[in-house]
């Protein structure tokens, strides 16, 4: 054998002995490569599980925020819808009140305007006051007889009850 072959065989034998020593060292030493690889491999599923759980929690939080925002906007929309509905109801009520006041007062409003223009203007601005006005004792005592007299339905001096005012 020549020197080169001997040198190559000696190197291969030395490397194999070093690998064997490293193997046993890693296998039995607490912080060896084998034990650390086994420990890392054993902890890998739990680390993967923690990462997946964290990702799912982040997605769940984002979805929860999205649902919360949607619920908030739905509540705000419902509130605004209710406000609009109340406004529409008030407007319809004003229209009906105005029509009813015209129907109730009818020909009496121009007469009322002649001797109580402020009262007539108040009734036109606030038709809801017609009910209050018709039941008010001062109206029944002083104004109603004048309107009846003007319309020619009652001779002056007769008393009138509120139940037969329009007859």
C-alpha cells in the first residue's frame, strides 16, 4: 500500500470514530444534539397548535369587531328610522289636526278673526288648541255666544251648552 491510500484509509477511520463518539455523546449527554432534536420534535405539535390557536383567536377578534360594528350601525340605523317615523307621524298629525280644526271651526274662523284675530291666528298655527279652546269656560261664556249670534243660530242672551254648539 502506498502512503496516499494509507492516509485516505486513516482519515476515513478517524472520521468514523469521530462520528461514533459524537453519536454517543449526543445520545447520552443531556444537552446533546440528539436529545435536543427529540425535544424540539416533541414540542413541535404543541408550538404549531399554539400558533394556530393564536391565529384563530386573531381572526375571531377581527370578526367580533366586525360584527360589533355591524350591530352598532344596525342599532343606529334603527334609531334613525324610529326618529324619522316619529317625524313623519308628527307631520301627519299636524296635517290631520289642521284639517280637523278647519272642519270644526269651519265658518266660525272668519267670524272669530273679525273680533279675536289673535285667537284665530293661534288656532291656525296650533290646531291642537281647538280641543282646549272648545272646552275652555271663557270661550264657552264669552266667545261662543258671539259666534252663534253672528251666524244667526241663536238669539242674543240665550245660553248654550257645548254639546249642541254645531247644531
